[in-house]
C-alpha cells in the first residue's frame, strides 16, 4: 500500500515548473499552486498580465491533489440550515455560486482541452438513518422550489438500484456536477497557465510579504520577487506569514483509501450509475469509482491533522467503514492511503477579499474543487477592479473565538460529532 495520493501518483508528467531562483518583477504573485492559484494564474495570463506562482511543495500537492475527486454543486452545509441563517435570497446566491463553479470547471476543461476524465455524474447524498431521509426530503423540497429543479429524492424502494448496500434508506440526487481525475486537472491547469506565460515555482515556501515602495516584496525559500499585487491561495497553511488566516480557519484532516482495480461486474452491481456519493452522518464517508475501476473511499475518520502515521491509523478506520457499507469488499486490497487538510470556516462558506492590501481566497470547507477553480478566475476579475465578481464579498470574517492559530479544539469537536452521530 502506498501512503500517497492516488491522484498525484497517477498524474501525467510534464508539469512546466520554472527552474532557477525566484527573482524579478511581476504584475501578480500568487502564493499557493492549488486550484485557486493555478486557475488565477491562467486567468491573469489570459489577460496578458505577468504572473508567478510560488508553492511550498509541488503544484497541486495540497488539498487539490489529495481530495475525493468530486466536483459537486450545492453548498457545503445543508441548504435548509443556510436559508435559516442567511435568508432565502442570500442562500440562493450561495447555491448558485456553486452551480456556476461547476460550470467554470467544465468550461476550462473544454476551452483548454484538459484531459482529466471528467464525467457529469451528479452527486447522491445517502441517508444513513430513516429520519435522515425525512430531513433530505424537506431540504429537497426547498431546493426544488427555490433554486434547482435538477434534483430528485430516491426513495427506499429504489435506493438499492443506485447503491447495492443495506446501509441506506434513500438519498438526494443532485444531477448538476461531476467528477474528475484531480492530478490530471491540476497538470492541465498548470500547463494552460504556463502557455500564457505564468512562471510556476515549486519548493518555494513564502516566508514574508512586505510592502516596498509601490509594490510587494515576496521572500521565498528560492529567492525574492516583487509584484504589484499578491493573491494568497494557500488554504490552511501551517507555515509562512499567514497568522491572520490561521485564526479564521480550522484545518481538519480528511482521509482516503483506494482499493485495487475491481471487476467490472462487481462495480456494475454495487454502483451501476458511478456517481459521486456521500453519506448523511456528521462523521460522513464519501466515495466514487476511479477511471481505472478502483473504489476511492474517504471520510473524516478522526478529527486530527494529516501526517503519515495518523493517515495510516485513519485508513484502518476507513477500511472498517468500507467493509460495513460493502461487506463484499472487506477483503479487497487497499493500494493507496493518504490524508489532507480541509480549510473549514465557522459557517462553512468560503471567504475571499482583501486584507492589509493583499488579496486572498480560501475556506472552501471541503467543497473546493469547483469553488477554488472558480475563485481563481473570479479573483483575477476582482483584482482588476470588478468587485462584483466575488460571490463572497459581503461576508464578514471574524477570527474563530478562542482560536490562536493552533486548532486545540478539534478533538473536542470530533468527540461531539461522534456523540451526535450516535443519537441523531
Ligand atoms: C482529503 C480531502 C478530500 C476532499 N474532497 C473534496 C471533494 O471530493 N470535492 C471537493 O469539492 N472538495 C474536496 N476537498 C476540498 C478541495 O480539495 C479544496 O477545497 C481545494 O482543492 C482547495 O484548493 P486551494 O488551491 O485553495 O488549496 P490547496 O490545493 O491546498 O493549495 C494550497 C497550496 O498552498 C501551498 N502553500 C501553503 N503554504 C505556503 C507558503 N507559505 N508558501 C507557498 N506555498 C504555500 C501548499 O503547498 C498548497 O499546494 C477535499 C479536501 C481534502 C483534504
């Protein structure tokens, strides 16, 4: 078993990383080479701006290359809860922003000819308890009436034709959305940006950003550059000059295992539609079939950071969950196991804007493959003067109370979620 991301391990070679020291002057410096940063670099490149992307590791090596492979519409939190919190109009705007984000991914794939096995699969949220289905039915009614008619409740009588498991009582199907090979998508985005002149510096951790004259001086492990504008696209970075952001994000580990390739007849029986799936528990699982017929199975197995020993422990828990949902796969070989950090905000909505003269976009709360890509495009617009392009412009972003930068509270949240899953 490889303790590595399947997406990164099977990504195509040929990422056009820049050699030599980081130096020179640019219109824009982008810190972080995930989907936010790579998409922004492409957008700036298309506008004819000079842009450098600096990443502490490899391009796409953060959450963008370590996720569940789903690219779904719909907000991270429950639509009914969001509506109660924000009112109908703002909840609709949030929902529509995610639908637009899926469209952005599909458009970029088309326009840039990115070969990433994109499938418009839709997402099926599976009710793990009978009253979870009742809740999904109520939410579906609101979504259908207010914002998206391309959804359907799959009742108990039909759920086995979607997912052949005894564990589910029905589900909510949202058809708009898809799945893709995240490593291929990252390399495709990077190549498209490089074709427009973007410089991509790997292993160039940024250590300081300071105003100097009319520009910014950005220091990194590979040298120093100057830029007129800076976009921070680091997600929940645990290093570098990002203390202000750290106090606003909870970096929660999420973990994934991938089986050996499974026989086609097994998959045709278990998951005939090959959608993206997620379960309704708070400590939920998510899964999908990979392009080479493996089952990718993930979840928030434990509330802890992702590091290799912790990943291996979490993966043992996931293996148990997989066997519970699909007993026929209990003996399937596990070929990959890894973890990553999800950048969760207090209300699970993204944040993007300007702080101290520097721009940022992050906090996608586990729903970021589409939104990060979308926000990279949007931030190029916003930073060129079109504030309206930012769907998250009117959201305040106070620090999480009691959060000093180290997420001491995560084990407590984990224990609370586990308890709530038992009783709710
Ligand atoms: C296990 C897991 C499963 C997920 N599943 C899904 C899913 O199925 N669907 C979905 O929509 N979303 C999912 N997500 C969330 C999604 O992957 C992210 O929201 C999205 O990829 C964020 O992209 P990003 O560019 O903002 O950040 P990242 O991809 O994390 O990129 C940030 C980059 O910044 C770099 N960086 C950090 N600090 C510095 C520094 N000081 N200097 C330079 N560079 C720095 C990092 O090296 C990293 O490459 C998942 C996330 C995880 C972890």
